[in-house]
């Protein structure tokens, strides 16, 4: 397995270089360093001297990919792309164009993002699996049919609707929780309850339908018939036999998203005033803050690759037929 | 159920309060900010959101009187207004009217009873060096904020702190947005900037701290602890307004050196995030992504709520309630909590619940908040009045206009035909309709570049653009479209068809309004031009490209806006001064329409250095008439801002120029708490319904399950 991991990590390097290259090309196609300087300086009258000073301080006075004024290897290394990419691979995100430490910002925003994303993920997983098992238990009944209709209805409505409706119902009309906001420690519970509840509910339709189909595949397997023939109750069959066998596709589908939980949710965090990472990249794009954009794209790619590696590992751990 | 069971404030009087109970019961203001402030360093900050915060912390020498109108400057940290002396080239004092005036000296005499708020930057060792000037990495690692450091101290404000701030402004690496403007005025600032920026580059390269105390600007002289002289080139009366801006806030050298420590920068603890000032408040919490908390500065100097004579109160339309605290010591509020609210819906609902003391009116909430009377006048809706909410409205010192590029061969130029073409387009643009449709009536149609409240603005017929409006029965009436068509024909485009080419006139409008919400606006624009038979082509572009096109003069027609830096007509008229034409200044000029009229320019140079006298007013009127005839802009709109205030929020006066207004405001905490509890009682009934439905569902499922388990298969079913 260690050999496999090393191989996968080495494969990740060219992927990350490629992602970085695309980020650089796309960003600088839309924004020139002069535009970035103007946006950051925020002055009503921006002079060439101001722009030059800003570009020099942030290193944007260097050529992007090829430095014709340098000599030898420096023609390639003394460029914005190589200098910034190298730092990223060392996880040195540097300072934003607005002069804030990016690593410190990510660290301080990751907690609030996780305070919603992680409980939502776990509660949704448990709820979806439980409901899916219940539907499998009552498969073909009116209950199953009506729940499937409800699931499709839940899936069909935009997540934004749930957010606004949830805020109106639970906060504005019933006065149960704050409409938005955040606090540190235990105080945060009352702020995250509603976003978590909405997050779980909004994902209920798709989750339950998916897990139900996985469990239904198992229901007709020979081992299930054998278990029933042994005289086990339907609940015992579900929990002791169907659930463990159905967990393999569920785990592999779920593990891949775990690392990306750190990145937060843009809409949820905006509406609930959660100071997480969700809007960090979008705000940076709007502010033309390339330092943050490249750092977040890089981090997102790393987490995605990590998710894929974890998925492979989980295959090997849970399915004895698979070896890495 | 989960929500209720896990609720940490299950036994509190209200469940939905976003604040801890101690904060709700305290003398605290609850406000919002819509985007995280990027810079709190006064050398850098140039944004209303940021000034709203630092305005409570830093104190420049002057401030705007909170209540007097027109806006009037008064001493803030000075004992009196600056003493102004005019000097000739040799430095000899001369009369103001003397033609040999080469310099103006502003002598600033500071109060000696002003202290900074307590801060660890002032903690010193016995030898006078900073106690925390060289923090170890392990100490820095433990810090969440510099206030975690145990020893805090304060010191007197000194004239040298203001000189230090100007020296910081000169350092290119600090990116002051006004350095290039100030270099034109402050004597020696340009040479000093070149010199100190070189030193700074070398110092920063060696990772050393830059101490500006040993360096001096020729035109900025510290006479003693309380006296500072600033000498500027020639005459520039608007310099006084600059002295009320935060670029001229005092910076203690201790704070500058303390925050240059490398380790602190990695924790985002810099002067850009941790202001150190003498104002009524200090920054207690700075989480720009969530909330900003200001607390009362216990060392704040004596300052009193302003008083007005009955005549002044009448001319400024000041209500009596606003004068109840006259003469009382400031500030009234102990703490201010500002929360980041990016979305309008939560903000509005929290305001209605009483968790914010004031709110603007978003388009989503407009119908709920405002009702329009039969005469078109706007007032609060009954629902708002029942809650004791009040409305404050004022015309902002801003202008939004549609500009013609005067360098453009089709719409630009100064010939009578070109003037008539632009006048015709100006008439066709129905600004009143625009304001009603797209601004919910929140604005007034402009007649020139100067908004109400600024010297030079005139009401009535005298202030009417008679090229666009008629004055009928004491009212402005937009000229009819036939007049516009006639002008267009005289310009060489009868019915919108060019007499030269026989083709329909096609004009190009550049805009950044590319979203789906902007479609209606663009359609409206097309319609306005279509009234004259002109085809309008919308060229949508991103903001960077749009700016570039404007800078290079590659636009034909576009919309633009301006917010006043200071309440002087010069700050608006310079938008049309030929010397500021954007194409002639390598893109750094402010005159984006490239309007250049020698007569207008000559008058501008005169009014620029004049006091607000009848002679100045006369010249300004003349300038506006010239501009109205040339019509480089379709004058557009002066926006009106509306603010809603709860009944418990007092002493709030609309002052668009002052940012340091928190100290004047007052909260009736008891009333607020009472109404918050009254408005936010939890509703229990849905809880019982949820339990009831869940119980029925569970029981039903158990029953179905048991039934299914007890089914005995019949013989034929088994066989099949």
C-alpha cells in the first residue's frame, strides 16, 4: 500500500502543476497586473507610480512564464509562475494581495466551515441511511411510495428556497433560532442548528433515493434469502446483513467528499453569516486577489486528490477482494 | 425537535437573539457591515466602510460639525482652527490677496489633554524602548490579539504623531492612495517620498524596521509638542478639508515599530488590522469576516454634544430631539458590535426583530417599509410606524451621470451641432422615469454636477438646466421630445438619420451592467435613444476592460459616478476640468469625459482657490451654464439615502461627510430589551404538532411492520 500511495502522490504533482498553469492562464487572461493594482489600491486617482510600486512589492512586475531579461535557468525560474508555484508546493501560501496572511485566514475560516459541514455530513449520512432502510423495510407500501414522491419533491426545489423558507419559518415566525450569525465555542450551537437542519433536509431526497436503490439491490441477493430462511426478523436482516454489504458503495461514494468539507459552502455561509471558507475564493475573484485565488484552487485540488486516494484506500480496507 | 433539544438558550427570554444576554442588556449599539474592511490603516484606507470603523478610533485635526448645515469644519484635536499664513517665495508673510503668495502655512495647535487608548504598543522599558518591541516567536504564537499582552499603557498625543503620519504617507511601499495628490501641495513631500522610499526598500529588504523619526519633510515642521506647521504650495483652501480626513490621523511611532515585527504579520496583526488612536473608541475585536467590536476608550478627552442656536437649528432642519443632549459629555454608547451581513434578507429580518438598531432599505424590503402617498411623497408604511420605526432621508453628496466622450468624432466636440446632438439626447433621457423605475424614487434628477448641500447648488429656476427643462408655473418640466427631435435635426440627424450618409445614427454605450437584472435597465436605455430614432448598441464588458477603455478614450457613451471627498464645489467641478482629462494624463485624470472648455477651465482655476463668497458663487453659476450648454454629461441623478431607525436609537442625524458619528448616538437600552422580548417570544404550538405527527408516523410504521411480520403465506403463493 505504501508503494501505491507514493505512486499516487507522485502522479499528483503534474496534475497540480497543470491546475496551477490553467489558473494562471485563466486569471491573467481576464486581469492584468495593472488592473489588480488598481483594484487593490482603491484610489480614485491611480498614478503609474502607485501601480508600479504595488506591482513591484507583490512581485507582479515579473514576467508570467518567460523572463527574457534574465540569463540561463533564471529565464524560467525568475518568473511569476515558477516562483509562486514552487511556494505552493511547499504549502507556503504567502500573503494576499490585500496583505493578509493567507494560511492564517484559511486556518481561522476552516473551523466555522467545518462546524456546519461536518455535522451536516454526518447527520445526513445517518438520516439518509436510516430512512433508506426504513423504505426498504416497507418497500412497495403506500409509505414507500409517498416517501419517494416526497424525496423527488425535495430534490426538485432549489437549496436557496430551503434557506430562505427555513429562516422565515424557524427564525422569523417561530423565533426558535437566530436568523444568522456565529459565535465561538458552545455559543455557536444555536447558530449552526438551522443551517445544519436545512443542509440535512435539502440533501434528504437525493440521499435517500440513492441509498434505497443500493439497499434494494442487496435485498434480492441469495444471502438475504438465506438469512430470511434462517428465520431472522426483517429488521435483523436489514441491519445485520443488508446494511454491512450495502456500505461498500456508500463508503466509496462518501469518502471522496470528506476532504472537500473543509472548503465550506458559499450560499449557506453567506445567508447564515458563517465566517467560513465558502466565500473566500469568490470574494478573492471579485477583488482580483490572485494570491488567494491560486492558493484556494491549489488547496481544492490537493483535497480532491486526497479524497480520491482515501476512496481507493477505503476500497482496500472494506473489500477484501481489492488490494493496492 | 433537534433544534429545541440542543438549544443552548432554552431557558432564556428569547431564543433567536444573535447576541449573548450580557451584550443585549449592555449599553451596546448593534450595527452591520456589508463587506469586510480591507484596510484599517489610515495611510491606506479610502473606503466608506473602512472609515466608518476607523472614524471612531482615529482623530484627524479637524472634524465636521455633526449638526450644522451647510457642512462646517471645527477643531477636533486642535485648540482652534488652524492659523493660516500666506508666504512669498522667500518665506516672508504676505497678504492673502497678494499676487506674490507662493506658499500657505497652516499652524496647527493641538490640545494637551488627549491620550491614546491603552495599548501594549505603549508599554516601555526603563530606557524608553518598547517592552514588546521584539516579541519571541513562542510569544507571538500564543497571541490571538495584541490585547492578550499583559501590560498596556498610554501616552499623550503629540504634534509629532501627525508629522509621523505624513511621513508614512510618503513611503511608496505603504501605497497611500493620496500620496500623489498631496505631493502637489505639501512642500518637499515629493523629494522626501523619493528619498524615504529608497531607504524603505533597503530597510525592508534587510528585514529591518523602518523608524521614520529621524527623517523630516521640508513642509512639515514640528514646532513643539503641541504645534505643527504644514506648508503647502500656493493657495489651496480645500486643504482644510483634507485635514479632516483619516490620512492625516496621528500615528504613534511606537505602534508603527511594534507592528513591523515579522511574526505579527504572519498572525495578521498589523497596523492595518489593529488601529491605535485617540478617538472615543478602540477596536476590541477585529474579525473582518464575522464581527467588529468597538469599546469605549476610557482615556477619551473631553468633548461635548454640539449645541445650535435656534436660527442654526432652523436652517439645518434639525429637530428638537436632536438637541436634547447638547452640552453633554461624549460618548454615550459603551460598545458597538458590527456584524457582517452579506445578504439583505437576514439583515432586514434581524432589524425587524430589533437585533439591529438601524437599517437601510433594500429593494426586497422597499414595499414592506415604504408607502407612497397620493402626491408621490414617500413615507413609512403602517407596519413600520406601529413598531416605532423612524425614517431618515438625505440626499447624498454624490452624482451618477451618463457621460459622452468629448474626444469621440460622433458625440464629442464643441461645435453648435455637437452641442445640440448631446442636448437632444439629454432631453430624451427621462431621468424622472429612471428614478421612479430603477431607484424606487430614491433620488432627484440632477441639473448640473453639484449636488444639494454643497456650495454652488441652486434650487428653483436658477438651478435648472434650461437646455433640458422648461420652468413652468414654478416647476421644472422636461422639454418635450419634439424639441429634442428638432435639436437633433439641427445637429444633422433629422429623425435620427444622418444627413451626410443617409444612414440611421448608431451610438455605442459601454457598460459593466451584464447581469440578468440589468437587462431591463439596458432595454430602458435603448428606448430612450429610440425616441429620437437613434440606435443604441450596448457594449457589455467586464470592469477592467471598461476602465481601460475609459482611460484610453475608446468609449462613446458610458455611465459613471462620483462621491464627494469634501463638501466643496471644486470636488465636483474638477470632474470637468480640462487639466484632468483622462486621455491627457495617462489614465490618472479624473475627468473621464475628456471635457475641455477653455472658458470653463479658466473659471475653475479661479474658483479653486476662492472662499465661499458671492463672487465665487457667481463664477460657479457661470461654469455650470457653460457645461449645461456643452452637455458633456446627461446630468443624471443625485441619490437619496434612506435609513430606518428604531425608536430607541437616538441622536441620529444624516451627516454624509462625518464618519466619527458613533460618539453622538444614544441607545435606550431598557426600551430595546423590552421590545426585543416582546417581538421575539418563541412560538411553541408547532413543537406539539411536530411531536404529534412524528408519533403517528412511528405508530403507523410499527403497525405496518408487525402486520407484515405476522403474514402467513398461502400454499399457492409459496408454490409460485
